[in-house]
């Protein structure tokens, strides 16, 4: 009789332990997912601020083009810059939409896949933005100095200066693209390159991926223990 009672007591505690473990697992999953969602919300807000700035730049360039519509030497560089800004606006809107569509009730693997896709996109956009910034310097100088100081770069520095800057920008673009490709191939697994990749992706996105990585590891350990 004492043995039967002991077995029943053991079974009750065993059930309570299982319930406690399941509760703790749900709490851990909820905590890590909440942290990941908070990080992504911060990233979305930062992208929103970035989008406002880009829209302001697009409006400024549009106004400039309107004022100098009959002056090709000013219209062309402004149009080139405006195209670049519009591309960045589209990218920002796409990233904000991607974040808003994240389903945190989905599997960890599914969420990680979406975040990895976003990370790759942000790295690619940052890389090309930095490379093209060298080329954009000349048209930006032409537009900015004309609009703010009413200074005609072509007259003040001469066409040779403008041409030399354009050629230098193209050279930097080609060399930078070649170096980036070589680095990606030769030191693909270098720790410093991986850290650079994390920095370029952004703190919030990296934090969200880290939280999901911790959750994935926790679930693996939990399944192993089971």
C-alpha cells in the first residue's frame, strides 16, 4: 500500500515537473521573441527616420531640377542624384514592409530565414551606397554649391576639374568593387570580416538574430534533453 501511494505521489510530481518545464520553455521562447521583436521595431523606426530624410532629399532635388530645367549642366547631375535617392527610398520602404510582415508566431527557422534575407539586403545596399558615394561626390558638389552658394562649379573650377573628379570616382568605384569581391572570396570566414558584416547589418538586426540564435540553441538542447 505504501508502495502504491509512493508511485502515485511520484506521478503527481512528475506531471507537475513536466508542466513546469513546458511553462518555462514557453516563457523563455516568449522572452527571446519579445526581445527580437523589440530590436526589429527599433530598426523599423530608424528606417522610418532614414526614409523621411531621403524623401526630403528627393524633394530638394526635385525643386532644384524644376528651377534649372533649362540648364542641362545642372539638371543632369541633379537627376542622377535623384535617381539614387529614389532607389534608396524604394529599398527603405521594402525593408520596413519586410519587418512589418514578420510573423513571430512562426517557427524560429522561418523567422531566422527572413532576418537573414534582410541582413544580406542591408549589407548589399550599404556596400553599393559606399561605393557609389565616391561617384556621387561630383554631382553633389555641383548641385549643392549652386543651390546654397549660387556658385557655378563649371565656371569656378573649370570643366577639366569636373571631368577629373568624375574619372576619379569611376576609378574608385571599379577598384572598390574589385577589392570587395576579392575580400569576399579570399577571407570569407575571417573573424574580422564577419564582425564587419554584423556592424554593417546594424545593431538592432544583429541583436534580433542573436536572440533567435539563442532561442534556437535552447530548443535544440531541450529536444536533446527530452
